């Protein structure tokens, strides 16, 4: 099989890049190793920067018809004291909120629109196993499918296959891993009509709990010390339920919904970054290039920004040619700074704030910075911009393709 661009990974970065390249007239094939997008506890926050891209593509109105919740303000409780932290209502974007939507709905939406183009192909249950090379240049991939092995040659291979990227490993691209003092346990708890809608975080003695409104349930994340999951399991499920009830007394009447440990999923937090995101014939983007911490839920949006930048820089060449090293370098040059800045901020919060909270044996007092944010509304615009837009937001700058889309 031959194509212009072969994208490994059908996550946010891969699907957005596939849609943008197909829209620009590039022949593109996306390989997704799973049979569908239905995987729980993935990044489900679609930030204003991403919603702005959907608007530029003319897809926003249809996208927002899908079931979602809208978060316009971030609040928290520290030591029992409620605090307002971020206000998105003043962002210079069309949508001044974070849309909470299951990631599989987002990916299904992108896939449905990409499939309208005859030059787009999505192969499910197609897992990349090897890179094809010729004289030091990547020329394609070998993948395993339900019908057997498949070889795809392409002018460019893009690794968008996540933090455990096979493409990155096979390309032998060196990465730098940063020490992370936390892991996260994800779980679901039911939502009641009287529950607040905008509550995000709770900080208590030695514990941090984040809750995201998912309509009829809360998607909850308990931040724990790195490697602490086994100790919690050893203490028993009753003790774990009691811990949740102590952090969030409002959830005490529903912690018994966690019936077995299988109801609690461990996310091992990794923060790393490739030193070089490319080699001849190959480029890595998203988590394959820079795995992010779950802090702020910004990983999905950084991945999408990478995809937009890559499409802007490479689409014209990919219509009929092979991007050279200089073009691939431009993508990294464009996106490395925002990735570095975001990771630096996340590492500061993890190492200097979260790790200290997890060691506390008494109820914390709200720090001075959070008290300032709560008191002065204008200051809440700063974290709102960092979370909602981020560093160096991208915009769709490639012309719409001339191929007539297929009707769905």
C-alpha cells in the first residue's frame, strides 16, 4: 500500500493531522491499533484553543451539538475553604469555556469528517511493528492487522502513537525523562442534582482530589505519591473509601459505588521530551514527542496544536513531494518552546506544590497566591489563559482542499 503520509496512532494528534492533511489534498492513512476509540479515563477536556481550531474548520457548531458539559470557572477547596482560581469568561476566543466530552466522541467526530475525503483512509486494528528504511531514510511502516501483516510506503511517517510510542522506539530517537513524584488513580462516582458544577480540586491533609463533571457522574482523580498505589491497595478498599470521604465529605454517601479495585484505574505519570523529534522521512508529535503531566488537562490540546503546526508547515510539500529535514526541523522549532514551557510549569507544580501537600499531616491553609486569585477577579484571567489557550496557540493556515468531499 502506498500513501503520501502514514500516521501511526489515531489519538487527538493523529486524527487532527489526518483531517487537516486530507482537507489540504494530501493522500493520508491513519493506523489505529485498537478496534475502536472506547478507552476510559483519557484526556476528556477540549480547551478553548482546540475549540477555536474547530471553528476555523467550520465544524464548531456541529461539534457542540454532541453531549458535553461546559466549564467556565475553575474552583477548589483548600483545607475546607472554597477558592476561585481561574475565570475563562474573558478569554479572547469564540468559546470561553472548556468542553468536557469523552475523548472517543471527539475522535469519532474527527474521523467522520476526515472520511468525507476520498484521499483519507483510517485502518483500525492496525498496529505498527516496524519502520521501513532505505539508506537511512524512513520510507514507510510494517503493521499487523486482522488480515495479516501490511507494508505501507509513504513520503512521510508521523509518530502520533502516544507516550509509549513504537515509532519513537523503532526510530531510536533519544528522549529526556523528568522525575515525577506523583501518580493518579482514576475512578467514577455518581453525580447528584445538588452537587456544584464548577468544582475542580480539593486539597486536604496529605491528599489531592480532582473531580470533572461528566453530566450524570463525576470523573475523579486522586493524586498519590509515585508508586503509592500498591500501599493503598494493601490497606484495603474500605480504608480507600474512607480516605475519599475525608477529602470530599460530599462524596461520603457514594464511595461505596467503588465495589472492587478494578473500579479504580492507575495512571502512571510520565513527563518526557524527545531531544530531536524527527529523522529523514519521520516526525513525532503529541505525546510521542513530549509526554505531559495530567495537570491542567492540557496534553490533548498541545497534541492538537502540534498537528495544526505540522499541517501548516508540511501540507504543501506533501501534496506531491517529500518534506526535507529543514521542514521537519521547523515543526519542532515551532512546537518545542510551548511544550518546554508547559512541562516546566507542570514540573514546578508537581515538585514544589503537590509533593509537599502529599506529605502534610495537618489540614493546609490556602497559600497566599490562591488567596490573591480568589480576591481579585482580574488575576484569575492569568491561569485561565495558561489553561485555556496555552503558550503559542496555533491557527489553521492551509487552504481548503479542492477535492470534493464524499457525503457521509
